[in-house]
C-alpha cells in the first residue's frame, strides 16, 4: 500500500546534509508492527507518523487540523517529539489547490519541560571516560523522560566530545545529553549534543532544548 511521505533534511540549507528524517502522512492508524517495520526500512534516525484526527474531536469546535503523532527509530518507538520535521510536513499538506500555502498558517507545538535532579548513581569518571575524557561539572537525570544530563565547562567541550557509544549505551536511563554554555560573543545561549544508542541512533537532534533552557537559566541565576 502506497504511503505519502517526505524525507526532510533539517537544520541545513543544502541537500544531503543536516539531520535526515522521514515524515509519513497516514489516512488511518496502522498497527505497531507495521510502523516499526517501515521505520526499519527507512533506517534513519527518525520516522514520524502523522494521522489526521477528525475535526469533531476538536474540543473548541474549530476545524483547525489536528494530528496524532508517533515517532520511531529503526528499532523502537520514541516518546519525545520530532517537532521541526513534523511541522514542515503539516505545512506542506495544508496548501491551497494552487500550491500556495494559506496566508497566516502556523503550527503550534508544545514541548515537555522535564525537571532535572542531581544523579549520583554513576561515577563521574565513568561518564568522563565515555565522552573521551571530557571534564564533567554536573551530572543530573530528568525525572520523567529519564535522560542523563551532563554539563561540561564550555561549548567548545561539547563540540570536541569523542563519545564511546557502546559505553554510553550501558548507562542507566534512555540516553545522554551533554551541554555547555556558549561563549559570550555567540548568538546562542548553550550548545548540546544528544546520544541515544539505546534506541539504535548514536547521535540525534532531540527535544532537550526545553528542559536544558531551564537548567541553564537556573545556573546563570537570570
């Protein structure tokens, strides 16, 4: 059966670069085995499935398009949101018949804010070794999504990481997110890298920005 899908390269302006993902628009729900099999066939870090919900399900009585979203890696369903890629696909499929997007069209996405608690169950030296000897100044763990949060001294330390994915995959939790404050002259607040070998994807863009923003805000006291 044919599937309406798009391969999206996010975070780039050039073909064959960025973070690739598949976004599939489904007419009806499919069973878990089918969804996982298709994701394995794509064999890229994310495959998102959008199933349009009937308009009568809108609690406010509006006809605004609403979608159910599920997101799979090649080996397992993921619980967080491939939001940027999904938003692009939704916009593409809400164009007028002349191929022009409706004026004023926008997509609203709600991202999780997951509290971070200090985590002492793993030796910091083990984390450091798994990251190629990086200096670790804070180790935490999110309370809901169960990610390890590792803070290093600077953005350069984030860039220079040499992760051992086999070692990272053996730590508790669902993955590891490493972050460091950006330099003052940068247009960014912080840098981060996300490692999820437990899900069959060594490194990927994640929804970590929502709770990392809170973490760095508290750290700076601003």
